[in-house]
């Protein structure tokens, strides 16, 4: 099956030749990702994992997500660890939305511009998930994880790479910096295009992070569970809309090539698991079991994807964006 890191390159290669490339910092070292994206994805999706430490994500008791330090081979990295609830389709806990947000950026960004950290979904035995969460101790005392589906003693878990050298932005957007720093404006535009396309509907301050690298000040969207067709958060929905006056021409050019059929093929089945030797493992997706549902399963398979209506809504937002650009409502950053 094609790695998502490879998917980025496949989706953008034709458009890049015609598009104006965004400026990149002089150094090749990424201040936010200490491993290549492909290696991070490999660990998240299939690596043998040893849990070294666990704490609540935001340091508050009773949270549903955890910051887990894990070791896989020679790699030690932090991840956000989010067990799914029953059925894997609850408000603010839909793993498929987290994975869809990660994949969406591949439509118009390359790895150096990505604004959603590497994200994967794993199917772990229930006792493994409970043991992991228990390591948070009293600080993580919430309801213990339950089986995602009653018929199997397993829990789906969304894993997202925990970045380095980032902080919650004091002001978003920073209007003064937009006027003075075109690199910041371009990267903020990429972020806003992502939040608009996925219909991000939770502007809780901690959902967005700012790179502290002054040469490449990306803004990241690190919590995308309230997106697509989700109910709205009570923390605001402003980043669901287009907030800026200008957007990168390279991103818009790539989005012009997006079709409804292409979105259906890419997002209809985001990930599929099958029982192998008593455990669920990720396999190459087969036909969509039910395009009208986001979570599907039969006797030995589990599929997660966007529904037909969610994909159509996503396509409408892209079409509306292009129409507004062509009407002159938004300028382009060359």
C-alpha cells in the first residue's frame, strides 16, 4: 500500500511543475520534525511500540487524550494517543476525521509546508490500551477505554506525532506580521486553506500551534476532530471560514486540479483493518462497504472513511474557493 509520505509526492508532482514554489528556509533541518516524515509514519502505522511514559495531553485529570513517549526500534518519539469511543464516531472523537485532515493537505501542500502532523489509526488489543492509559496514574483518571466494537476486544486509537519547537500562538492571525513577513503570510494561508477545506469547527486555542522557527513560522492544526460534518464546538468556528486577503498561488493552482471523483477515490476508504492471527492489522483498502457511512464493518473487516455527503461538501468548498479567487475576491501570493 502506498505510504502517505509517498502520496504527497504523487499528488503534487504534476502541479509543482506549473506552480510557483513557496520559499523554503536555507537549512534542510526541520525544527518541528526530528525524523523524516516517512519514518514517523512507519512508526505510527506499524512499528513495534514500547511505551516509556504517559501523561494527560494538556496536563489535566480526566482527559480523553494522552501524551505518550514511546520507543520503536532506535526511535524515541512523543505522540498524542487518543482512544476511540464506542463505535468510533462520537462528537470530538472521530478518528477518521483526524486522518482525513492529515490526508487533505496532500491535495495542495508538500511535506515542507504541511500543517497537520503525521497521523495514523491503529487497532490495539483492549488490554494494551487500558495498560497504556493506566500509566498516566491518578492524573489520567477517566473512564477506562472500552472496546470500539462489542464483538472484538480491541480499541481503535488515533496517533499523532508530537512536534518539537512549537507553542500556542499569542495572536492568530498576527496582522502586523502579515504586513511585514510574506513567508508568514504564505504559511498562514496554507493553514487557513486546510481549515476551510475540512470545515474546522473548533477554534479552541490549544488546537493550533505556531512553529518557533523564525525562518519558517508554520501554523499547525493539531486537533481536527471537530471538522467535516461534525457538530460545532462552543469555542468558536472562525477558522472554518477564509480569514485572509491573500493565499499562495501554488496551493490554489494545485486545488484547481481536484475533482469529485478523485476525492471519492482517496477519501472514501481512508484506512482498512482485517483480522490476521487474531489481531486487526492495516491492509490495502478494498471496495467501499457503504459510501453512506463513515465507519463500516463486516465479519472480519473495519473501514474508516468520509461519507459520500462529507466528500461532496468538501468538493463544494474547494469549488467555491476557486470561484472566489477567479472573481477577484482574494489575491494570490506569487
